[in-house]
């Protein structure tokens, strides 16, 4: 707690420093750090006061009757403070960019990708977040080759980061005449969104190709060369956008996604350098990892990371994912506490 209070005082000093205040990047970092420390600082003050009250009650016969209640308060605040002091993912409070793509299963996988997109946007709506579609690419069967969208709101990444990975579905496709159950997959990538100040992209690191927009089956979406493909030459990352009628708007959206991908690339690199015992994420975070299975015949959804199963598949697909998020967040906190005390 002494270290916490020192850190909080330093953060306040940084925010008051004109040199920091006048530098957008430093000011943003300092503001985030101060906000991050506010909650733990309040808990620490409450714990100190409760502990002082408890000592007073124990030493004063007239207040002895309050001791048991104060003891419970101290224990509760201590547990809350331990959790608050656990190192958090610095990206937790950010908006996110989500990419959904079909995996194994052809047209059925593309339809499943659409189901997952609707599930996540409904969940975002239930949690009070805003969503914004950035890019869509449909296939002829009515599914998606790819869909990219943003989720905006405080703490969006702390909720949606657990959806990253491979989602497996077991069901009878509409096109299956024999009634056989097929297994298909779709992958979800969840990346914190960052602004231009945090991830600078040099113009000479980009190759920008302009082309005519096309829709499913190759038909023209519009008659202007508004589609944009941006290639980041140092990493080889490619982002294509065509949903907007304006070339400039497509370019801006492409750069938003590119910044998120570059930020995530750097995060993955840093996390790979950490010892396995220091990781607090659930699972490896690799897109190839099967994180959840949705079994239609049994109306069952199982999250393999925390061995949690719910027999209410229809409600889950309607965006009722809170139970899964709660289980995954609890496991993340448990692992972080173990790592912190190791």
C-alpha cells in the first residue's frame, strides 16, 4: 500500500507537470495511470480507516461490541484491495476492434461466422457498449468471408478479450439432407484500439492500392475506385476496406484496423517474452486454440478454458454471455493472485 500511495502521488505530480500536460502522448499515459490507481487508492484509504477503527474498538470496552463487525469489514476490504493491487492488463479499459472469419467448414463456417458476429454485437448492446461495422465481406450463401467491427465503451477490452480464439459449432446444416451433424469453426480476433498518438505509422512504410469495390459474386458495389488496400511494408500486414463510398473514409478505417493489429503484434511479442508463470491470460490467446464449443443437438455451450458449461445455447446466441465472462474474469484474477504471490 505504501508503494501504491507513492505511485498515486507520482501520477498526480506528472499530471500537474506542464511538460507532460503539453505532450499528447505523455498526458494520455499519465491520465490513464492516474485513473488506474484511483480505485485501489480509495480502497487502501478505506482499509486503513477500518483497521484504525478496529484497533480503537478492541482497546475501548464501550466499543467492544463493534469489533466483530469491524473485523468483517477489514477482511472484506483486504480481499478487495488484494484484487485491486493485482497487475491489470493495461489495455483493459480500451475500445476494441473485432475480426470474425470462417474457419473449417465451407459455407456452413461462413454462416457460423455471421451467427458469432450477431451474438457479440447483441452482447455489446446488453453491456451498454456501442458497435460500429468497419468492413464486411459476404459470401454467396449468406454468410461472411470476414467481418470487422469496433466495440466502444469503457472496459470493452476487459470483456471482449475472452472471445478471441476458435469457436466450434456442432449442428445439422440447412443444406444437409441426411440429418448428419457437422462440425465447423470460425475464428475471432479481439484487439485493443489505439489512436494515432500511441501507434505512429510512417507514410513511407505504407503501400496504398486503390481499386473498384466489389460485392458477393463479384458484382460492382459502386462505379468509383473507392476500395483501398493498405500494406504495411515492415510487417507485411494488409488491411482492405471497401464499405464506404469515399476513398478517404476507407483509408481512415483501414488505418484504424492496421494500428490495432500493430499494437496487438507488439503486445504478443512482449507477452511471449514473459515466463509462463507470470502470464495472467486465460489460455494462450492463439487464434487456433478452440476456446468454446456450441452443440446444437444438446443446446450446450462449453468453454474449454474454465470447463464451464451452460445448457441454454439459444440465449447465449442472443448475447447472454455474462456467465462466461464472469467465470473467465474470476479465473484471470485467480491466476494473477497466484502469480503475484509466487
